[in-house]
C-alpha cells in the first residue's frame, strides 16, 4: 500500500483531526523558511528578530522585518486549501501554525491558532489601537500611532514568550485529537516542538522533506513537501 493511500485511509476514518504546521507549509507559496540552506538565517543573524534588537535598534528592526518577513502577495497553496476543505467537512478541528503569514485564513480556514502571531495584526504599545499590515508597509522608518506610540507587529520575537491562551488551546486540541498531522516542520524549535508530547490519540502522521526526531514513533512518515502530498488527497 502506498503512503498516500495510507494517508487517505487515515483521513477517511478520522473525525477529529488536528494539523500542526511549520515554515514548510508556506515555502510552497514562495515564502522562505528560516533554517534551511537557503533560509533567512543563512544570510542574516537570528538576533535581528529578537526582542532586544527591537528595543535597541527599532528602526533597523522594521527595515529588516518589512524586507524579510512580510510577503503580502503570497497565495495559499494546496496544503492550505485542503486543510480548509477538511475543516469545512467537519473532520479537521484546528490548525495550529508557527507561521505568521495568514495564509491559512486566506485559504478559508476558520479555527487557526497562531503560535507566533501574525503580520496582519499590529498594535500601538501606548494606547493599544490596532493597525493593519498596509499601515506598517506604508510607514516611513518606525511606524507610529496617532498618539505617538510605536506600533508593534503582533508577532512573537526571540526572547518573548508564546501567548499562553493560544498555547493552552493548542494543547487541548492535541490532547483530544484522534489524528495529529504534522507538516512542514523539523520539530526542533521549542516550545512549539514539545506540543507533540501531548498527543495520545490513534494516528500520528509526519509529513516533512527531512527527517524529524519523532519519525520512529509516527504511524506514518512521508518525506515530501506538504502541499504536494495533500494535493493527492481527495
């Protein structure tokens, strides 16, 4: 039996699926990941997206952020669309993502838990007024609110904690899932990678181009691109 047939059978027989995805879900939409040979960190140091750098070099942070972390014209790929379809059918209960691009919502997914936030949400650090992505992109230098405060993107920078409420919701969905499909992540970045340890359901499916530390405990491992794989699911 082929691995795609196995995956199809798992999906067909499951009515409580949770999907957990990493950067690999968006690379097929033309958004680079961070840690591969061609990733963002192969050219620039990680500290450029740290909380310390944001505080001490705010203008340079925004320059880097706008050039490297925002892909406004990116379109959802087959992975995003298939997950939205599975949710509409009532099979998929939640998408948990490490991505900040909003492509799951653009594809039609409703219950999306964004562990690392979203470039589409931005707020004033003084009065908490919300601003959209276009406002950030059209701002010269440091984006400022009408009250004078700096507008910070609602993304989790290095040295910042994950949102506790979103983390707890994610754990709850994973704990109660019958099937957990993990795609496009090497499962090495914590605390997000540790979420897999909360799963005690029936089917653990890992879809990633490279190996992960959890391949040996999975029900099914597919070493391929997530969009390419899910496009074969009917």
